[in-house]
């Protein structure tokens, strides 16, 4: 369907699009000659003028009544109507004219003030201010605090403090938490590369990226031998660095991916069990004393269970598996489940032994059925105790 002829609202909408693209504010900052600005109009055709001359006149009067712009016209020689002057473009002479037309003149002047204050302190942010002008306006009420935070970080690179410990006038922890993404954009531009950890990405790794202290990773374990209890405690959750410094309390260490299995693990002399937490198994790779222990992994019999085993062996090659074999799988056939089709691991694994590799391949290739999985918590407890020699 043919679009209607341009109206004053259409003219304002064209200016509004330039505003929403940030072009008007960027031009103010960068000195771009965006004005005078001509906006072409959708105009009546020659046929329209002959068939709807009264409507065309009304349309022209409506455009002339619009505010803030001038009309550029063109003379058309109509066979029946003679020479007719037809508006063909709306022309805004100045930026202020256009901004008044869309009700944004006050916002533009507020932007000018914010940009001036920002660049007086951080001239290196000029490109950012031009590209993210509307973001600057959106944060106008908070911008003074944003600048204070940026100044603090530039004066204290990689401070090795918790967010709660930052003593910045007028700023609390929750404010920084709520503005991490914006602060990260700006800090990346202001801080030297030596003050930014490049592989720590996203709001969740804000602390790590800029040298703050984050919540330490925790590790949960159970001591399976009463002789190994620590001050009478056997089920403990401790920061990973403290676990790393622990004097080896056991000669055999089990790792299981299911928390309830960890809690129900049978007692055993000289042993402990760690709650692995799936791919969080990587937390174990730097625990040197585990390399001197007998390390036993028990995961689900599915593609990811074997992928996690393979990953653990990358740092702990002496790891052996239990209850991740064909005998365990087929003994529990009525309890099989299905792995989500779109989440299966279908790559190659290079650290499995021959039997493990065969079972992984059979699961990946659906030899035993469609997307078969045997979750470890479904294995009978008597079976577990028999495997453990209980």
C-alpha cells in the first residue's frame, strides 16, 4: 500500500530517529555539521494533484502550520492546474530548532553539561561520550557518583579489597553492584592494561577483572574415617585456598558429582569424599597433595559424566573411575533416563581407558538407545557398598 503524504508528525519522527541514534548529541560534541538539516517529504503525485486537489491544499497548509522548520518547495507545471508550488522538504536551520520540535532541548543542554564535566576530568573518554551520548543522559542523576568511582579506581588500581571495603564518598556497595557493566566499559578505557585482567569478562567477574577481592570459591567434603575428623567435624565446607593448604587428611579421595551421594557415602578407613559440582571439577587441578593420594571419580553414566572424568585427568592423570561401566549401566536398566538432546557432549575424549572409551562412544552414538543416561543417584545403595567392598 502506498504510504500517505508526509505530515508534521512524520517530520518530527525523522528528527526523533536521529535523536535516538545519538547522532544529534554526537554532532554537538564532535562539531559535525548536521545542521541545517533537510528532511525529504513524501509528496502527492501529479495524479494525486489532479484527483485530490483540495486534499493536497489541506496537506500543504498542515505542513506550513508545523513549527520549527522551514519548507523547501518545488514548482510543478500541472497540465490542468498550471504552476503549483509543492513542499518537498522540511528544513531545520539549527539544532535548537529541531530539538524544540521533539521536546529535547533541555536534555541536550543537560548532555552538554555532563559531557563538559566528564571530559574535564577524563579527556580520553571523548569517543565514548560521543558514541554513548544517550547512556550518559540516562545516567544523569547518577553520573557524579560514576565519575567519583572512576577517579578512585584510577588512583587505586587493583586495590585487593572487597567492594564492601571501598571508602568512596557518597557511594555504597549496592550502587557499584548495580552499575558494574557501565563501570567496566569506562574502566577499560581509563586504566592501563596492567591494571585489567583481560580474561575475566562480564559483571560476575568484575572483581577479578579490576583487582578486587571476590567471594572465595568454596569446596565441600566429608571425612569418611572417624580417626580423621577435625575437632569432631566430618562434613565441612571451606574456602578452596584453605583446602589446598590442608595437610593430606586421607590416602584415598573420592570425588562425586551428586551432593546426596556425598552425604550418604559409606564410611571407610583413611578416606574422604569431595562434592565435585560438575565442571567445577577444575577447582581441584591446583591441589598438589591430591596427586599423592589414590583419587577415585564417580560421575553419571552419560556423555557429560565421561567428559568431566576426562577433564579431571588433564590435571590428575592417576584418577580412576568407579560405577561408570557397562555392568553398572545394564544392571540398572529399568532406571535409565534420557540426556537432553541439545546438551549432550559429542566431541572426542582422549584420556579415557579402553572400557570407558567404548561405553562413552556407545552412549554418544545411541547404541543402547536414544540419549541413554544413568544418573549416579539412581544406582542401588547395595550396589554402591558392594563396589566399595563394604
